[in-house]
């Protein structure tokens, strides 16, 4: 029986939104915890938990609220992946990744000479895959939810209809993208205006509110059929889009068995293909398991070398072997075999960099050769949800569906537009991730849950495009090997290697000058870049309390009770 929240719930919700949770510090909560990219979305999640909803109920409410208050990545026009662990220890994953429209084909982003036309897969209607977020939330709710569906949409509808105050970071981002929005939205959009946006400005989204009301009333049918679907197809026809009513009507979210592996005495549970995250993460942890990382120390010279050489090899495998398992036979067992990963690392010389040009994907018998958002929720009973959801690039394809008020994704760029040609994040791919109708594009999203002695230990994940996998890899090691609390594990500076380009990307503060000189002397290229990801982490303490870490790189906020 679904729980129905009374009018007093809404009064509580409004009151809770006036209270700003503590951010960027380690917090501990006894009953439930929510970490999202925006304080209002975190408040929504906690309000649902406190009113009797479970982790899935809170996740649904948070997902729709992020579509309102965090439009650069929160979405109903994109897709993502959910990892769920019940209080009894059963785990499953939900794939609500976008799919390629029926009229898609392998060469749709190439010119007459076979060269990629980059803008086509990044900007405008042709860049969009069929959205999966609404179907995913409905599917999760049908299986595990306890609250009334319309109740879970109510906070998002209120935030869209009445507006919310922009943070300083959001106002800056809105202004940075104004020219792109104006170019791609000839019919206008509520985010477009002549005067610059400022911190504290009220952002009202009446069209989005109306769309959310249709979803609240009719569920996924209120998005994939009827008025909203007609508006999406009309938007396609205004540009060069190919998505049809049939594409929308036929979309389905898919339950899949998670990727499961072990790192020492910890059980790692993560996303399966078409996410590359779970396989790559397990492979990375297995690859470094025998190295004495703890005694070497956090970001010590030897620690960095071991992690980088593992990353170099795992990303080479990713480029060749990973894709949609409904279209390509992914060698999961081989890639997550501990003996294979450790034997390969045993041949690595940590005294000198291995040039990426010399690193090839592994060969197995029978097989051919950054804007996202993440949130974690744990409820009072110990049910845990880890969700990463995305439009792909920041603000997706840059196109608002006129009359419906939401952004289209540009996920088609996550396919291999042409073998050997890097995508938005510099990632390479081949046949396994080639464009085909109805196929799901490969992803790096890595929502992850860690168990210790069959008990929930950690719920972790991050946005960040190609850096997602290596960030989660570091976040787990920060907690398990370097004894960091949840906040320190996500705040610590990060580095990243993805095989090609052959360089170590380094955040400000990551890797000491002495270590950098040592690495460069032995053939490593170190490249300074901006912030990497926005990780969230919940660690279950021995006393049962939920310790939270919200990434200080954004407006990310931990809340709980």
C-alpha cells in the first residue's frame, strides 16, 4: 500500500527548504542521509524520508527536483543509472540510459569525406537520444516505492512553479551559456534573458511545472505519449532532430544484474554495461590490490604510479571491449577476473612510464578487438540508493523543448561517432560502441556501493565524464586505504589518466611538486587542469550512524536527520 502524505507534509517541506543544511563538513546522521548537488534537492529528499518514505521514494523526489533546481545536469530529458541495495542485502541496478532513435545510423555525424562533424553530436536536436529518466523513476517506484507517485512530484512542481533562488555558481553558469542558449532556442526559453542573472534571482519555470504535472497525473505515459511527446517531436522538427513518437512510446528502462567484485575483504557493487563504470572500477581495484598503498601513502610517488598504470590499461580495454550488452557480447568475466588483472600489473615497471601507444586492449578468445550529477540516499532501515544521471555535456544539447520547459540531452556523442575519434571527454571507442538504432551509448557513470562483512559500508559516486571512474576509484581508496572520513575522501584533490591522451590530469593541490618532478623524470606527462568531478560519499560507521561527505567543488549539500 502506498503511503499518502497529508497537507502537513507540504507545510513541512516548505519550512525545511528555508533551513540551509551544513555543507562541506563531515556530518553524522542517525536515521537517514541524502547528498545531492543542490541544497534544495537534499532538503526534498530528507523531507520524504522524515515523512515515512523510503530511499527509493526519496530518490524519485530528488531526481525530479534536480531537474528543476540543477538544470545543467539534473533532468527529465536525459538518463542515467541507479544502484540499489535493500536493507536485507539484495542488490540490483536499473539502466535508464538514453537510446538511439530508430532513424540513427553509424555515419550520421560524418561529412561526405567521412570526417566527424563535431557540432552535430553536441549541439541541437540531432544530438539527443531518447530520454530515460522518467521511465527509470517510474520503474523504480513501481518495484520499491511506498509513497504516492504524485506526492513525490509535488516538491519539484512547487519549485518550478514558484521559482527558487539561484546560487552564485548557478547565476555565473547561466550567464556563461546565454549565447549558446539564444543560438539554439529561436523560440526562446525561460532561462534566456538580456539582463545578467545574479545570485538570489528567482528562477521560475512555468512550462516545466506543467510538464511535471502531466507526469504526476499519468506517470511515464504523461511524458512519452500525449502533449509532452508531441512537444518533443515538434522540437525535433524545428531543427535537425530524428526522434519520433514511436521512439518515445517504445522506450523502456531495464533491470540488470550489478557488477560485483572484491577488493581485499570488501565487496564492491557497481553498474554493469552499458555503463563501463562497474567493470573498470573492479578492474582498477583488483589491479592495485597487491601494492602496499597504505604504507606508501596518499598520492605518494609509488602510489600514483601504480594507480596511473592500472588506469592506462583499464581505459584501453574500455575503448575496445565495452558497449551495450544487448548489442555486443561484453567479456565481463574476463575483464573482472582478479588473476588476469593482477598478472597484467605484475609485468608493469613502476620505475618508468609505459607509453600509452604501447598499451593495447587485452585480447580474449571469441571477442573482437563532463556534465553529470550524482546523489546518494540511505534511509532509516538501511536501504541504499546510488544514482548518477546526466544530459552528457553541461546543459546537454542546449535545446529547451518549447512549451515543455526541459532540456534535451546530447548523449549521442557518447557513441563512437567514428572509430578512433575522441568524444567530448577525449574517450576513444570502436565497434562495440558504434551507433545503431535503439542501442544505448556507453557511459562512464559509476554509482557504487561497498559492503564489509555483508553489511552496508559505503555509498559513493560522482559526475565528471571520463573522470568518473578514476574519481570513484580514488574516493574508495581514500576511505579504505588512507583512513579518510567521508568528507575528506571527497574533498581530497584528484588526478586522472585515461590511456589517451597520454598524460596525468592533475587538480590544483594534487601530487606534490617533488612527486611531479620524479614522475616527469621517468617519462610521465603531468597536466594541470580545473576541478575533477563532484563526488558524494556516505559511510556507515560501526555505531550505525551515517557519515556524509559532500563535494566542496560545487553547491553539493549533505542533509539528514
